[in-house]
């Protein structure tokens, strides 16, 4: 998943944001597993994905959802 811009995230509904958070967390888990086994080619992906999840959670909080 590419790093999403905050404006793109704000256009999504709360349900879509929650769905994308769940997908991103699964991808993050997979990347961490690859890192632990030594098969991760681009370690910067983990940091980008964490930031994207944080942005999505921030927008959800702004909208009043959890």
C-alpha cells in the first residue's frame, strides 16, 4: 500500500477508513515477519505504513469515530 495523503483519507467514509486500517495492520504484520526472518528488501516500508495508519486513526478521531 502506498502512503496516502491526508486529503485522500478525509474523502473516505468511516467504514472505509476502518477497513483500510485493518488491511494496513495486516500488511504491517507481514512486513515485520519478513524483517524477523531477514527477507525484507525495503525496511522503510514499515515506517511509511505506520505513519499511514496513524494518519487514518487521526482522521477517524476528527470525524468522531473509533
